C-alpha cells in the first residue's frame, strides 16, 4: 500500500478503535467501511480489515457478521492479489460481497492517484 494511503488507512482503523472503546458502534462500523474501501486493493490491508471486522462481529455477538466475515477473510486478500475486487465495496456482511459500490467523494480524491480502473 502506498505511504500516502497507508496514513489514512491507519487513521480509519485508529478512529474505529477509539469509537469502539467508547461503545459508539455505528461510527466504529463506518470507520471500518472506510478502511475497507482504502485497503481493498492491497492483500494485507484488505485481509486485516476483514480480521478486525470478524473480531467486531464477535465482540457485538452478531452471528451474521461473524459468518459473513469468514469467507471474506479467506478470499479477500486473494481477490486483491489477482485484481478482482468489487471497487468501493464496504466489506460488511450487511451487503453483497461482490457488488461494486459508490466510493464516498472524500475517498475518491484520496484514491484517484492510485486507481488503475479510472
């Protein structure tokens, strides 16, 4: 992952943890979605977000999220490696894993220099 993106990616994970520690689940979830969008093209970061999401699901005892994250964790990094990711997908079990989604405008500007599907 390029250094400029890694800074924002790590910030989203940090904000996720801060919100989670305060018990603010919706904002914690949103930061994971943003981290997923940022990290999705890179195998390590993509897999890391799914691991954190699996732990999130376990923490809040959300069976759907736990079950949904297991296959995403197993194949997400591989899909990044071969370049077959659904761009913009937020990565949660609350949405189809293969559906491309609109990237939020603030992230579009950050990602633009690194995107190969422009």
